[in-house]
């Protein structure tokens, strides 16, 4: 008899929903990746086609996050261990 974990892994890979699950994981790890100060002033809201949409509390924070975007993307890619995220859109 096959272990349930292996069966679920097989199902996820065969159904091609793995990419979607990994993209949504980026939303869950946002606060851990960016740290407390940024997490207090922003919220990752959605992921679509590898682009995370993040709402910043103020225009100043949006500009600051835009400057830090390359480093944030790099941290997210490292945390996910797969190159699922291509860009971040700050709103």
C-alpha cells in the first residue's frame, strides 16, 4: 500500500497544480522573507502568472519597496527553491 504523502505528491505533479501551489506559497512566506518592518507596511495580496501584487500602506513605502524589488525577488526565489516568481507589482 502506498503512503498517503506519496500519493498526494504524485497527484499534485500529475494534475499540474504544483506551480499554482508554489505561487500561493509566496503569499504565505511574504512576511518571513521581507521582515517585520516591511511586513507591517505591506501585504502580498495575489499571484498571477508569476507576478506578486503587493499593497503598500503609503506612497513612500511603495517607492521604498520598488527600490528593494530585486533583493526581495531574490529572497523569495531562494525561499521557494524554485523560480516561480518573476516580478512584483506594488500598488
